[in-house]
C-alpha cells in the first residue's frame, strides 16, 4: 500500500509498510535525484540560449539575441594579430556584455554601426587620412545597408569582430593621435583614452548626444569646424596679390588692389563683403586689423609686406597647418579641473584658466631657436620672491668666464658671486635685487629641463612682436599679476605683501598649498576665445617635422 507524504514541500508516493528510517532514507535519495536533474536542466538551458543579460547589457540595453562564443573571439584575436592591448580590449568588451553582438541585429546593421561609420566617414573627409580605409569592409557595409548582401553565421561573427577592431583603430587615430609625440620632442603626457568604456558608452548614445560622447576637446571640435569651412575655398581662385609702389596701403588710400584684398578678406571671414570699391575705408581697416590679430602681426591697420605675405599663403598650406595642430590637440590630456597655466610658445603668450574661464593672459618671451623652450607639463609648486639666479653651466662657460678674462670687475658689476666649483667650472649665482636676470620673482615647477617662469629687467623685449630671446626659460610680462593669481587661495599673501616681497633684497620661497598644473605647448593654429581661427609662425620648425609623419607616408 502506498500513500502520499510531503517532505520539504515536495509530495512523494511512499510504501506505507516501510520502516520509518527506511522511509526517510528513500525521501532523501529522491530529493538528491531531483536536485541533480534540476541543475542539469538549468545548465543545458544556459548553454543553449545565452539570453541572461550581463551586468552592462540588461533588458533596457539589449537589442539582439545574437551572441558570439568565447572561442570565436579568441580565434579572431589570434588570426587578426591585433596586438596584445587591442586583443584584451576586445575580449573585455564582449565579456562585459555576455558576448552579445554590438554592431549587428537579426534585421541587419545596428544603429550604432551607422553612427560609427558616419564618424569615420566624416573624419576621413576632413582629414584626407586613408590609412584606416578598408575597401572590403566598406563594400560589405554598403551591401548590407542596401540589402544587396547577406551573411551566414560565420560571416556575421567575423564582421561583428572586425567592426570592434576597426573601432579601436579609429578611436586611436581620430581622437588620440596617430603619431608618437615623444619622437617630436613633445613631453606632455599623451591623453589616455579608455577604449572599452568609450565603446560601451557608444552602444547607448543617440545622435542628439553624440557630441557629449566624443573624446575630444572643445578646441579640437572648433578646429574641425574651421577646417571643414576652409576646405570649401579649395575651388576658389587664389592668385598671388601684389602691391604697387610704395608697397604699403593705409586708411584713405585708393587703389585697384584694395578691391582684390577686400574679396580675399571676405573669403577668409575678416570682412563682411558689403562693397567692392577700391577705397581703403573704415570697414576695410577693421578687417585688416582682424587679419593681423589672427596671424600674430602688429595690429596697426596698415597693409605692408608682412600682411601681404600672410594673405598670400595658399589654402592648402593653411589646411595642412590646421591638420598638424589638430594632431597635437589629440595628444593633449583632458583639461584638469580648477586652475591651470598654459603657455603657447609660437603665440608668445601665457593663459591662466580657472575651470573653463580664462582669468588672466599676458605676453611672454621664450627661448631662441638655438636654446629652445622645451614642450612639457608639470605643476607650479613654488613662488620665489627676490630670487638668486643660479647661472647654468653653459652661460658660465660661454659668457661669464670670457667676461672675467676681459674685466676683473665683471662679477661685481653684474652682482654675481662664486659659491664653489663643480666639474672644473666655478658655481656662479647672481644676487637678488635690481638688475637680477630673473627680475623680482620666479615661478618654480621642478623639472629635469631647468625651465621655469620668471620676471625680467629687460622689459623692452615685450614691445617686440616676435619674442624668442631667452636661453629657454619663459619671461612673463605681468609677474605680479601672476603671483597674485597663484597665491589667491593663501589669504596672508595680499597684493601689498607680494609687492613688498618683490621689492626686497632677500630671497623668500613660498610653497603653494595647491600646486597649479602648467602646460608648455606648441600650437601654430587654434581657435581663440572669440571663435577666431589663428595662425602663427613655426619658429622652431616643429610643424615641418610633424608634417613628414602625417602626410609623407
């Protein structure tokens, strides 16, 4: 006789004649068998469907039931020879989404694929960079988009993985830079992108928010817009314009060449073309001054040889200059929060930012071509008032020793003193006070290049338009204003106290409570705060070297 008994919530059919101990043992055995069967069934279901969403692919973000296998990913990485870093990024990306497809759905190409390909086509269009071009991939996507091509399972898997590998290459070239900056004496740490994070974010970005996803600075995006606009002038007639004697035009003059210059400045965006007469009027003067300002020329409204040289620069040359500097902008790290100082060597200018706001700007003097200012970044940690100047060995060898040989009073007349000897040369320093080569204050960011910012007694150099005169350090035009801005978070250092420290004959070091990042950069083209496209001379020849890597491959 059998009866139904319940054990742990499960009803079982048991022989009633069995002893109680045997009944309990039988129930436990049945439970073990049932538990094993449940596990086996769950395992089969899991391996068969792979529909359980991973942590980063949930019911809101999942858009397809297509999945890769780990073996397929590993085989692709091995076959493609994508490199260890790219291979690990691909593996990590698919593991994070439970190996669900990212670029394909059951219906064809996913929306994200169209977004990626649109970004690539735009980049290829404005950069003319064909190094990423893959004819087979391009044709395959065109065929799938038009419905003229279909893929079997193996073809789907391979296309899916090829698109992910393509994304990683595109991300590097378009947003991190294709040239290694260290090869070009650029020692600012390169921007670090997080490819897997950016890839995962792209999966959920729509077209309206695409600009927020782009891993690019506002300066880079502004340059791209200017580049695309300037490319429209490629088909324009761009002959060399020459001035008649005496080779100068000024307000009030009348000449046929004024008409041609007005047309040229209108094309370049400096002059709203309201008339095409030959009179050098007020509007034309304003346009000339705008052009001079954008090109780092003396802003006097007079058209002379320097203006004519700049106005005759071919469009293709300007486009290459923009592309060269966009590559540098790709290298630049993302802007740090808070305060930062940026020195642009070809601009001969220092900019002080607090967040996104420029709060101070001043002229600077940079190194001569023979003693170039180094491109690097660091943190300003000290303000030194009334500093000693510890002369570099090269200056001691090339200037001080010959001066001492000619004049026994050389050291006294230059307020210098010998404090010892090192490696066969005297160690020389100049005392604080009037005439000190560092002026009344210096700003220290300890570095292996011995570069720093400082005041100077040679104020007349700031009247020059081109200011490359130093031995490599950077002389600032408004040292007290810079000191005040750096010390504004230290209440004890009032403007009066700063002035007194600068007027002292005793050196005084102040350690900043919050070090301020400083970037010594080299940009010969950029878009300024007012939205104007700027150009400067390549004073150190860095553009030519970078061009050989970008365009001569």
